[in-house]
């Protein structure tokens, strides 16, 4: 049964976003650590959960008295799919595509989710999900450089715009931060050359580190995943 007051949790690899929907309308969004979420009083609250992190997280929540509806890719969505392995599709990608499907935008739709990974997902003009790409995000690239070399330090992400780094720290920042941005911009160019009438949604916890050209076909929506989770819940509520 569809409930008027629902808490939606987007549990990623590095953060948990919690949204409250009242009467189908997004009313609040906050961030929690894993411990904060586990220790919160969820009793008598309906939680709709999309979890790409540790599976034990959901088990612990239930043990603490939470009533959970956990989304998976078998749930009814607002789009069709041509993806060949829906059973292995990340739930975050599934919900992002749903968020685009219900956005009201026409034509071909592209989601760029910049977080632990950089993910592109294409929903075509017939509302058929075609697939996309996954590559390492900012922190994974910093960690890879540090873990797989003897002397390179582990840097932290900051907005960085210099093409030429004049120290080892700046060289790493240039390589990672500007490398991610260059990858994203080039993929946008490729998609725009192959798909006419393309609308782009930019989301994810690390999207704020990049400035994308302000164009009429590019939308920043930090809550796209949350909206997709709620829509999938609504599609499946009896």
C-alpha cells in the first residue's frame, strides 16, 4: 500500500542521503553517516532503500526495528530496457534512469553521475534504457596513484583548474581533477554527435567540483537518484 509519508534512502559507497516525501512531494534531504543512520529511531517509519553498499547494512536496520522496502532491478519502472544484464545493473544507475524517465523531458536523455565512480547512462527518445559506462571516480583515482606507487602521496579532492602542476601535489591534482573533467566533456561530445536532441542530467556527490557550461540542455539535479527511488516505490505500491 502506498504511504503518504515515506523516507527514501540512497545508500552509496561513501555516503547516505535521506529524503522525506510527503504526499509524493520531496520535502527534505539530509546526509547521514552509516552509524548515524543505524542509530536513528526508524520505528514506525516506512523506509524505501536503494543500497549499493554492504548488504549487512539493510540486515542491521531491520534488526533495529526498521520497516524496509528495498528496491531492486526487478521492480516495475517507467522505462523499458535493452540492457543485457539487468540483474547486475547497479541500483543507483537503475534509479537514475527512472529519475530521467519521470522528468518530463523529451528526446534522448543522458545521466552523468559523478561519485565513487563516474557513470553515464542513456535513456533514448523511446524511453528505452540502452546502457552506458563506468569509470573510477576522483577518490578512486587518488587512491590508485598512492597505493600502486612507492612515493606518490594520497591527495584529497579540491577544485583545480591548472593544466600544468608545478609541484607533485599539483601534478596529481591536475592529472586527476582535470582528467575526470576532460573525460566527462569528451564523452558529452561523443554522445551529442551520436544522439540528437540530447538532454543531460548531472548528479552525484562530486559533481560540485566541476563547472559545466550553462546550456539549456544541461541540468544539475543532486536529488535525481532520490526521485527515481521514490518513483519506483510508487510504481510498485499496491
